[in-house]
C-alpha cells in the first residue's frame, strides 16, 4: 500500500487535487463534479495563491488550472511550479474557454501541462481525465519509490561488497603473516634444538674438567683448609650449573609423536625415580607412601622425570626440624573435573596427588611456580635451578593433561596432576587408599 507524506495513494479519499481559477463559480463547479469521487479538493483563486499553497503542500496528485487569469496566467504559474524539484512530477491539466492554435497548445505542453479541458466543462469527461491522470500519477509515484528502494539497496550492496573485499584482503594478509610467523617459529625451534645440543654436549665438557681437576686437588695433600673451602665451592657451583644445563635440555625438548606413548606401569616409573633420589631420601630421613598407580599410555621417560621432579621438590622444600613425609595417591575422576571433557577421546582422568609436610608457599604464587626460572626462595635457602616445575607443566601439556598446586604456608603442599587415559577399556580399578596405601620408606 503506497503512501506519500502520510497519505495512502491507493484510496481516492487520500488523493489531493489543486484547482486554480480566478472565478469562484468555476471553482465550486469543478468541486461539485469531482466530489462524487471523494477526492480531497484544495482551491486557489489565483496563480500566486496556488504558489503560496505549494510552498507548504507538495502531495498533490493533480493540478487543474485555468489558463486565463489576471496578473499571473496559468502557463506562467505552471512554469514557476515546475522550477521546483519537489513539484515537477505533479501533472497539470489546463482549463480554457478558447480554442487555441497548435502553437499555443504546444507551448502549454512544453511548460509541463499534460492535457487541456475546454469550457464549458463536460462533467463526465473531466471525471474520466482526472481519473486517468491520477492513476498515472499514482503509478509514477510507485515507480519513483521503487527506484529509491532499489538505489538504496544497491548502495547497501555496494557497501557490503566493499566491506567483504576489505575483510578478504585483511584475512589474506593475516594468513600470509601467519605463514611467515610459522616459518619463523620453525626456525626458532630448530635453533633451540641446536642450542640444547650445544648445552648438553659442549658446555658440559669444561664443567666435567673443572669438577675432575678440583677433585684431584682436594684429594692431594698440598692444600690447606681455606683452599679446600674454595675448591668445594667450585665443585658445588659446577654441579649446580650442570643441573641447570640438564634442566634446560629437558625443558627445550618439544617434539613428540604418538609413537612415543607406551602402555606403562606408573608404579615402575615412580620406583625408578625413588631409586635416583635414594641418597637424598636417606640423608633427610624422608618417608614416601605410594598408593598403587595405574597402567596407562604415557611417554615413559617424561613421566619418570615428572615423578622425579615432584618428589625431589617435596624433599627440597622440607622443614629443617621435621623429617619429610610424602604421600602419592590416585583416584579416577571425570574429565569435566579438569575442564578437559572429551579431550583426547577420554571421558575419565586419573587424579594423582603428591603431597608433603614441607614449608609450603603462599597460594597467590600457585601459578608463578610453574614459570621457568621463577623461584620463591633464593638459592642459598633452597638449592635448585627454577626449571623443575616448568618441566612438569610442559610434560603434562604433552600428555594433554593438567597440573596444579595448592598449599598452606608452614603446612605443606599438594601437587595434583590430571592424566587422561586414551584406552578407556584398559582402565584398571584403582584400589581404595585405605586398603592399598603401601608405605615405601627408603
């Protein structure tokens, strides 16, 4: 339903016609003829009066205008009307009492008129012509409105095309940048591998010589107490540097594949870690209690390193006046408890905890302790490179698992790892802690 300036052009009651004549009887006569069609009639008794009306009202469907009017004729009035863009589409029918020659009629058409009606007016002819031109005006108006909509739609489409082209160009540039960054990252990783190789071989050779020659001097008789103290410091620093190099080597190892995962008895791995820590456990009178651990698909060397680091950490951060007590427990948990539901095809995770009665740490550092080289204590307080827990986190990332820490200062720490089992059918029942917690004291 077409509307213009609030009027519905599909109904005759909303069709406005401007009638211009200097004689009142002619105005009322035309109004009487057209009232049957229920048009809205606006009357003007001069060309100037018509122009004044058209200054404020532009929604006329037709203008009926007398040609012969004093001061400003119908043709002159039409010329002034069509000078305004808002009015140039309104058709004008000239009403005249004279039978003009063709040149005069042509002049009227040239000024914008669409037809002539001669006096005395034939009522039926007037009604028919008005009806025809009103209908033409309505259809023309509809075409204009459709054209505006099409132009607006075209502008919108053009803008969308331009925005899409811009987005595609940005995406292309980002993809190119991503490819370049990936290539750069590959080069960096290769350089890191080369650095790790140098660290593990070339750098350790002079360290070994320092340790060997220092030890030879210590075992000879040509030294005093002060010399012995300094050489012990050299050996201690060399050992600490060797630990740091080995830790950096472990941390830099980044490439693994599915073939690295083996079905492994975690009880064997943790026992091997305890064997490596045998001297530290004896020297500190540590007690280690281990529940029966599952058989699971892991990378054996990395999981052994994880157990070693967590147990070593528990011993290292012990209280000076209390023997270390370490518990390793396990239970089966849903993946959703680790925010890893469905990852790696597994719906269940093993929840393995390593708890101790050591000095603990402030809970606000629960994330910081997994940052490489991040230390909460100076080396003089507690030995270590600051890399061990970072390695643990990286190991769990390679297993698509999690590791987190919690603690109360002075009451010990708990490290919890979430380890997925790819082969759900191979999950073995985990005995309850109360009945199968085995004390392993070394």
